[in-house]
C-alpha cells in the first residue's frame, strides 16, 4: 500500500508508463486468421529450446498452454496453435476466440495459473517470482519479452512455432509479415524522409523515442520522431512539453491513446494552442489502436500500413 | 495577486500587544512589498522560460500589443505558457494558504493538506469519479475532490476531538495519519479494482499543469479566490485560534464555529488545487513555515504572505519542471520535494529553530 505522496506517485507513474508502453493492452477487434487444426510439423519431443529465460525443455507437444501475454496469444493463434491454448490472461482479447480469463499479467499468480494444469506457460514479463514459482510446480515456462526490433518479433513467432509444433505456419507468418512491411516501405518510398511525427501514449503527452520498439518500427519508413530531442530525459518514454510539440509542428500526430484516454482528431484540435498545427489542419492526426500499438504481435504490420497511408496522404503538402 | 492590496491596509490595532504597532506595520508593509515583487519576478521568469526559446523582448512587445512574434510563438505564449504560469500561481497560493490555515486552526506546525487526510480524501473522491466514468461531467471532479477533502479533515478532527483522545494536537496528528492511511488504502483498492482506469488515476495524481490551458484557470480561479478571501478576512481569527481554545474563547471567539469556517475554506482551496493540478506535496507545509521563520510575523500577516510566496514558489518550481529536461517534462511533485526539503532545512537552520 503506498502512501498518497506525490513524489512516490510520480516515480510510480513514471515506472507505470514505461511498463504501460510495453505491456499495455485492453480490448480490440480486427482481422487475422484465428488458429486451429492440428500441428503440421513432425516436431521432435522431448525438445529443448534457448529462450530469453534460459533453456526450456518440453517432454511432449504442449496441448495445454497458458498465455500470460496478449502478444503471445496473438502470435499463437496466428500460427495455428490457438487450439493448444487453454487460458490466456485478462488482456488477451484478440483474436475474438482467445480463451480470455481473469488471470492477471500484471500480478501473475502461479497458483491460479497452475489451476489450468498447463504443460507450457508463455509470459512477457515476470514482475516478481512467476518463473521461480512455476519452476517449483515443475511447469515449463517460456519468456517472450517485449520486442525491441521487428527481428525480435519474427524470432518470437518462429520460437513459438517450434515449441508448439507449428514451425511451417510460423515461417509462413514471418515471411508474410516481412513482405507486408517491405511493401509499405516501398509504397511510402522517399515520402517518409522529412516527415516528422509525434507519437502520443496518453493525453498528458507521454511519448516514445526511436529507441523503443514502436519507434524502431516507424523508423522503417524513414520518419523523424520529434521526441528524440528528449532522449536524455528518460528511458525511451519521455513526457513532452506542450510548448515543444506546438513548436515542432509535426506532420503527423499518431494517437496511441484512442482507447485509454478517448482521444481523437477532434479532441486534439481543441487542445489549447494546437488548432493551428499542420497535422491538425491537413488531416495528419492518425487514430491508432492502442492495443496493436502497445503489442509487438502480427498486427504491427497493419499499424505500419495505417501510418504509411497517412504519410502518403501528407506527402504533397509536406513537400 | 488580487488580494495583496488588502494586506497593505492591515491594522494591528486591537491585536495582542506589540512592542511597537508602527514598527510592526512597517514590517508588514515591507514584507508585503517583497512578496509582491517576488511574485512579479516569478511570473516574468515563468513567461520567459520554457521548453521553447522565445525572445523576452518579443514577449514584452506582444504584451504591449505589437511585437515580432510568429503566430506559433503567440499561440505558445498566449495559450500554453501564460495560463500555465497563472494556474501554477493559483495552485501554489491555494496550497500554501490552506496549509497556513490548518496549522493555525489546529495549532499544529505539522498540519498540512497531506497530513490531515484532506489531500488523500480529495484523491479518493477524484478516483471514484474517474472510475465511475463521470470525470468529464462539469464540476464532477472538483466537487468530488472537495467533498473528499472535507471528509478527510472532518474524520481526522472527529477522531482527535473525542474525550478519550484528549483533544490534543498530538491526537489530531495521529488521527490525521490514520485517516490519510485509511483513505489512501481505499483509494488504492478502488484503483486496483479498476486497472483499466489506472492510467487516468495516475495522470490525475501527477497533475495536469502540463496540459492545462485557460479552461483550468477559470475552473480554479473562483474557488481559490473565494477561499483566499475568506482566509484573509479571517486572519485575526487565525491568530486567535492559534493561541489555544481556552484563550480564544476568553477573547470572545466562537471556537468551534470559527474553526469550521477556516477549515472549510482551507479544504476548498485544497480541493480546487488538487482538482486542477493533482497532488503536489510540500508546498502547504513549507511555505507558511518559511514565511513565518523568515519574517518572524504572526499568523495575521503570514496568511497573506503565504498566498504571495506560495504562488511564486510553485511558479518557479514549474519553470524547473518544464525546462530542466526540456523538451521533456518532470513531474512537479518531484521538484517541490527536491527543492522544498533542502530549502526548508536552510530556513530552519538560519532561524535557529526559533519556532
């Protein structure tokens, strides 16, 4: 229980935003084939893989997976391993047939997880003793932590494919993603260079630098991030001053706070001092899906497409 | 500040005896002048400093109706910087004057909006409103913060004023700590039960000075002005109350009624500040003490000076919050604590612990 002291609150909040940015998620709908069917690859079990949390050994193909990561849930379904997932954490709301439960990924409880008698647990972050508790219960667990590059995403999809016996689908998924990213990059072409953007995490102007995963993904298009000026200020998630945003006058305002904070182009236009910004006047305010933006799953390519389209729409006016 | 002029006319006739009423009056005038100048300087610095460099001459020119500012610079100064400076001033004044009032009314040097549970109450009220999803309704947030603030102080006071508790200032302190812990626990519980709103609650606690505009200024101004006016008008009362209940009663004060007026006004100021700026610690505790120690003045003068110096202090803290890591922002609560605590230690040393 924390005392309601502002200093403590401030630090908590800073930590919270960092965690929020990598682990956040809430509710969503969209398209991507939901998983099903039996494994296509003749995988050899027992199997040992090198994961972020060390060597993980599986005696047999997992058929009772508990996913404690919304991103992992999306990946598992995308590679056809959805049928093997028996439970997913409370934020795993995509795809629609994911077996969402009340399990909390923020405060994971090993006993509650064990209740589903899993033969594999996938998690993205271990805020305490999740791994050691699962070790004691002899439940194999694999960590797929927040990605920092698109390559991390591909590696995680391939690794989940390997352990679930869906290597072929995983490889196909990765190459589909790669070609989608490449096609957006090609479409945008040189229009991306010289286009500046402000990426908004919440309505108090927390943003991301290019050092973060989403910053790196947008960097693929050659865009320039106005928050990079504040790199020294924090670990990739600085809170920007309104004055600075107005002065920087970015070509694009990317709202990753449409769900958390109910922001949209109309509300942005009404903010004090924002009405004359180029992005506001030229339709450069892009309403993203918070969940897609904060995960590092297969839908990241769709988000890139959405931003790519906006860059192209802006291109004539931004020279 | 608009009430500053009232202070200059302060008459010390009828108060407890002084070595020299004329000398005291001169001292009051001198400190009021220093307070006004400090506040003016703080406002000027606040207007000139920011994440974006804008020529001070340009700003002065713009204020005089001409000038060479671009449209963008005008928007930054007029719609972002000016309201933010004014709001910081209002919040600083509100927190300081309420701290001063609580300290006098409860005769406790440690009394401040945090210790007495009023800030925790305001936080709980605001959290409930956010969780219920009605935070956007007009006045819902300030009203809930006000009720929470009043409830917090009321509980602490009720706890401490039972016969068994002995009605001492120590029991008030203990009551306040217990109430603050309880309300914070409730607030945490409500917040954890609604993790989807966690972000909104944190954003609220951290304050919205960084995203504020004229809307917030107009929201806070009437309540802060009202509370300041009531407390300024009650400054003789505060001095009497600070003597102790028996002494106050012997001087003809209606102790319970007078204290209630002061506490309600102080809670109103706290709630208005919390509603627009979140929870900003240290200001309510240190500003009145610093003023008291630096000036050696009685509560009568400290009320007004707390308004002036509290406003100046928070404006300057906010300048640091928006320039130190520019173009990033620092939470202002970090600044008030980092600057406030050592500054307080300095004042404490220099005054030789006279209080």
